[in-house]
C-alpha cells in the first residue's frame, strides 16, 4: 500500500504539527474514535455563548452609550488610579511584612514562632470589612499611638483622630495581605529541599546569603501563582473601601449613579475597569512565570546537542 | 606538626537516639580516611559534625588547631557568631549523596557562585577557573548545562568541582556514589581517586569497599555511633580484629 492510496495517515500527522514522513505506512492506518458526547457538548456551549453575547448587544437596559460616556470620565479614571495606588501600596507593605512574619514562623525561637502564629491567626480571623471599620474608628480606643519604648517614653505620638480613609485602607489591606501571604511564603521556603541550603552553608555562605541567593530563587517559583492569586483577590477586594468613603473605582461610580440614577451602566463601567486591571495582572503573571521557567524548559531540549567548550 | 583536621570527643544525639558517641579522629595532610559501617552506624553524622552541618552536642572540631564555631576563653568554649563559622567552613569542602546542585544555575554558575559571592573574587577569572575545574572532572562539554540536563554521575562531578572552587584544605564526601546508577559509580570514583593522588586530604563515608582498599590510607569502622576499629585499609579490610567488623565485612563482600 502506498501513501497515495491511503491519505488518512499522513493527514493525521500533519494536523498535529509534526513533520510528515515521506514513507509508506508500515501497517494498517489507525482510526481515532469519534467523541459524540464531547462534540455535542461543545455545540450546546457554543450556542449558549452566542445567546449571551446577543443579549448583551440587544438588551437596551445595558445602555451602552452611557457606559461609553462614563468609561473615561475623569471621576472614574481618578477612581481607577486610587484603586491601583491602594493595591500597590498594600501589596508592597503587605509582602514586606509577610516576608518577616514568615521568617518569624520559621525561627528557632519558640516565642517568635508563636508571635507569627498569633499574627496570622488574628488577621485571618477578622473579616476585612470589620478590620477596616475597626481601624477607621481606632480613635475610640486610642487617641494617640505612641512610637517608642513600651511602658517607657514615646518618641512621637501619632494622633488617630484625623487619620485618612486612605491610610486606614492601606494598613488594613497590608495586614490582611501579610497574614495570608506569609503562609504562602513560609510554605514555599519549606518546599525547597534542605540539601540546597546545606550545600550553600557548606560552601561558607552566610545564612542571609543562602536565603537570598539559593533558597528564595527556588521558593519564588512555588510562591508566585498563589501570590498573584492573592494580589488579584486583593485588587478586587479593595472595592469595600467604599464603606469608609474612600474614592476608589467603585465609590467613584457610586457617586455618579446616585446623581444620574444610571446604576447598571455605571456598575458595568466599574466591571470593565476591574476586568482590564485583572487581565493586566494575569498577563504580567504569565510573563514572569515564562521568564522563571526558562531554565526548566531548556532542560528537556538541550540534552541532545552537545556543547563544546 | 599537628593534624590538619581534628575531631575531639564528638557526641551528637537526635532526641533520645545517640547518633555519635564519643568519636575522636585525627586526619593528617594528604590522608584519605574512609568511614565505613552499616546504615545507622553514625558515619554520616560524624561527617556532618566535621563541618557543623550537624553541630555536635559535645566535643569540638578543629582545622589546623582553629576550633570551628567556638573560642577558648576562661577554660570554656564560647560560641562565635555564625559568620565566623561560615568563614571557617570555606576550608572544608563537602560533597553530598544527593549532589544538591543549585537547580536554576548552570554547571559553571554552580561552581562560581560561592567564590564570587563569598570570597568576592573577579567573575571573569572565576569563570575561567570553573572551566578548568570542570575540565578536570571531565565535563568540558557540559559547562553550560543545567543540573536537570545532567546524569547523576555528571551532577556529582559538578558538585566536586563546586567544592574544589573554594580551594578547601580538606574534602568531605557523604556517600558520594550511593544515589548513582551502578554504571555511573566509576566515573565519580575515578575523579575522587585522581583528587587523592593529587594530595587532597579527604574524609569519605562510603560503601565502596574497593575504593576504600585502593585509595583509602586509613579505614575507620563505626558501629552504634562509636569507632570500633581503625587502621590501614589492609589491616581493617583484610584482617579485621573485632568481631563486629568481621561480620560487617563478610556481608559486604
């Protein structure tokens, strides 16, 4: 049998993107099974998707012209910027704090481990909204927060009465983020085989150098996906600052629709912006992961061509 | 002249299990000391005590009379800061059973990481030296490979080059061929034999009795965390005096 009289086999190979070998098949062609249920399901899902898109276009109550008008409204753009600013600051402070909490959790000292445990337990237990409201009204508990020696003299006393909604939000989100991220960071550090650190120590590296140069580069590959998840959840979670009247994205559109009553179009505007922000983060995550994976990916391929010195 | 490496009455327990019980050892320059014994006899822990990866509970280790991690003051040994121990460890190279190469660095980067980061040496010069060392262990063609692209034997030879890059005074080998496929064992043992012939002082935990016999200048048999018998390879391996050594060796051969 020649390949001319049997076009099925080479055709299948071509479809999978492999180079087509110019030779007659050595045996009878293999015919893959048809998957009727899978095909039927795909058609049903496809029809539903078209129906959803159709309704988005034809339902006039979405009021797309209003959506378009307010998408780049200065008030909305200001809200987007505030949301980004709040997320970035809370992430930076949160991750810094999380790293130190994770180090405490891995410390040899029982007291430091307990302190980390209590921190995580506390800030994972209190709902974010409750934490936000507690901090916003902290003046009812402490009029001043002294910075200095406990029970001793204070260097400065921070007044709590005039504290801004923005500062409260950054602190609340940073603590919340730190509690969750510290667990991610701790687990990722523990996932690095002990031998890595031992080899580094045996070479005479200090503890901190071992952590920064050897352990963290391995740990970050484990920690990145859950940390990005955490960041995306926080980005959307910042919308609850509307409760303490901080003009983030959600609060900004609320301000607009309480005046013009175009509630749904403006909530769609907010959704579109959240969608854009989260998509950007997802793309950034993929870029970072691809970059980190370079060395692992090269593993499979480079074995064949021998490198000459 | 005193011994290059001296272990003085080491004791190490993990919980209630005493892994090392009153072990003293002196290693002279150029000596190849092989530690043998059943698994669980404490030979690996003795080795790990020698560079304080497992800090001993009692006793001390000294390299050229300098005690690791402690200083003598007022009739006591007081612990020194961790960076002092890190500095002292640079004189002691170590090769692990599981290689423990840094997975995201190439062979060359694995070798230069510590000389550049710790000793602050010039990078270009160290890359050149790393290539020489990799050539010496027969890996000239694998200088840019990542650990995952290397066979176990190749990884272990990179690990040896990495340890040599710090120009240690003594090399510790912790069962360097135990994780290898049988056909890869020889390439690693050959590199170690060459190293011994070049005059490197070595302490080797091993199950390779032929290596111990041919390369080892001294063989130490451990059981239950204690040294049972030691002597030249000929004495211990061919005519062991202790009954426990005899039983162990008859099972090994």
